C-alpha cells in the first residue's frame, strides 16, 4: 500500500531564481580562467637592478694586498655557491623542525553555521500496516550553529610520522655533506687560482715586454735577411725559434690573465674590481704528510661527503621499509572532545565525548610485496653505488698522492732548469759585452730565461693545486668547527692559516710547522 503524502506537505516548486544563480556561477567560473602573463620589461629591469645591488651587499671592502688565506676566507664568507649550499642546509633544518609536529596528536576545532528556507521535518510509517503513524514534525531549527573541539591520536600515524622525521633528519645531514663538498672544492679552486694569479702578477708585465722584444727581433732578423747580411737558412731558423717563443708567450698570457678574474669570482668580487695580491716566497712543500697512504685511504672512506651521503640514503631507505610495514597494520585512533549545538530542540546543547576507533585497509596487504621489492632494489642499487664510490675514492687518494709527488719533482726540475738558464744568461751577457756573441743570441737567451721563470711559477702553482687535491681527496674539511664564516675576514684568515700550516702548508710561512694530529 503506498504511503500517503500528508495534505499539509507540498513539494516546493522550482524557483526561477535557481536558474539565474546557476547562470551567474557559470559566468563567474568562466571569468576565473587563467592566462599566462610574461614578465614585463620594466619588471625584468627592476629584478636585474635588485640582483646587481645585492651581489656584494655587506661585504668587507678590499684594502691591503690579499694573501692566500684571506682569499680562502673571502670565498667561505661571500662565495654565492657556498651560500646556496648553506641555505639549503638551513631549509632542510627547518623542514626537520616542521616534521616533528607531525608526531603530535591532532587538536581540531570546528565551527559551522547552517540555514534553510523551510523546516526540516519527517513522518513515520508503520512497518506492520504501512500507514502513517506520526504526523510531520521537526526537531531542528532553520538556523543553527555548532562547534566542537576534539583531541585525537592515531598510533599508526605517529609511527609513520616518526619514520618520516628520521628520514628528514638524514636529509638534513645530506645537505651538510653537500655543503662540505662545496667548501672543499671551493678552497681547492681558490688555491689554484691564487697561485696562478700570483704568477700573472709577477710575470705578466715581463711577458708583455718579452713579446715586444720578440717582435723587434723578428723585424731585425727579416731586415738582416733582406740585406743578405746572414744566410737565408740561419735567418729562417732564427725566425722560427722566435715565432715558437711568441706562441708560447701568447699561450702563457692567455692562461695567466684569466686567473685573477677567476679568483675574483671565487671571492665574489665584481668583475673589474681592482685588487692586489701578496707575493709570498715560493717555499717547497714536504711530501711527509700526516698520514700514510693506507691511513689516507681509510680516512677518505670515512670522511668523503659522497660516501657519507650514500650511508644516509641507505638509512632513509630502511625507514621506507618501516613505513611500508606500518601502513599494513591496523590503525587505532583514540579521541576525546567537547561539542556545542545551538539547536533549541536538543535536550542537551553541550556534551563531551570519548572513544576509540580501529580500522584496517585490507587492500594494503596486496601492495606491501611490491613496496618491499622496490625497497630491496633501491638497497641493492645504493650498495653497488657505495662500492663503486669506494673504489673511486681509493683511486683518487692514490692518484692525488702520485700527482703531488710528480708535481714536486717537476718543480725541482723547473728550479734546476731555471738555475742552469741563469748561468747561461750570465755567460752570454759577458760574451756579448766582450763582443764574442751577437745580439740575437743575447735576446734568445733572455727569452729562455724568462720562460724558465714562468715555467717555474706554473710548476709551483701546479704543486700547490696538487697539495690541496690530496687533502680534498681524503675528505678533510677545509675548516674546523671553530672556524666560522660569521667571523670577520682577518679573524677567519688567521684561523685558516693556522689550520693549513698544521697540515704542512708552508705557503707564505716564515718557518716550518710540524704536522699535528688535528689535520
């Protein structure tokens, strides 16, 4: 028997305003479409000016001659690549602070308001007779407000959040290793650029003078050959030697001129900023490092940022396994809260509630084997990567030691060559004064002497680079915890000098310093 609708209950007719509201909403949505807006030329100009103005803001001005350790200090304090690495570490640290909040219980406050244009009512029908057993009535006002405050804690969510926080802490440590790697590479680049820039400071003027002398000598030789005052073969041979020297001069000039610009970039000085370099004595470095070759390899395997990063990623992968397992467990949520409803038909408008709820997504059981296989594959991949890096690091340590020994031997050879060439120059000059040698031979030997000095300077720069490469391959930090980039440049420079002198770096030192355990 059909349930009769009461005479007093009539269907609400469709109102004409509904169509108008729907049309207005459709027009509003159409007007909210987004179109790409490229930056205007004015906005680009503003950004360019702002970036240029902020490049060197707050930097200590360059005053006296810059030493090697002041160059290192300025790089650690102002180099933008290093600042990027530091800011990345700061961001990861903030993310770790945020991840800790995910482990806290949830305290949720809700508030709401509802309104309708007619009463919410209901009728009842007898299940036995099918007749209406209650006239239409309502138990809710047309306008009501409600609020509740509940505290809940899910054991499963806590476990997952704890594992994620552990992963975020390892990500923070990975960013620290990245900063160490950037710092070590930067200090190594500063040392290389500094010594090449010192060579340029010493020799670039003399190279230019030598280039002028070569040009003059070529003109003189061509004039002698034109007048047939010398044999054509001798003149051409001499010209060939001069052109070969000229080519070497151009190559050296090209190599030396850019060194100072590279050093300025590492110190974050604007291109073209004038500065002078201290010209220290070129002291020989000892090959007696603080550790043996085997000790260096073990230290490198413990200290290199690349290997530490893999170790942290393995720990992150282990936490992925924990998360995958936790997601397959039942969830247990406990909650307690207080509630309010403004509905006057309610007997109790305020009440408190407490309860426990358990739930289990049974479909997650089928996903767990796939998650486990992915984690195992990642573990194997990271293990192979760690072994490959181990071999690469050991090779780099061995090669860097061999390169330093070779660079030192090359420096000794260049020094002996320079001494021999100095003796030849003295003999030729004496013979020229006694008119036993011609001017051509004198110019040639003067050029050979200057080239010998340039090669000695470059050999010394190569040895300095090889020295820094040894410590970089071992993974020893370019600065210790007591050396902070917040220090003033002179203070930071002094601390760096003490650190590197303890590592047998006698660059600019007045006396040898014994190798200490701190290195």
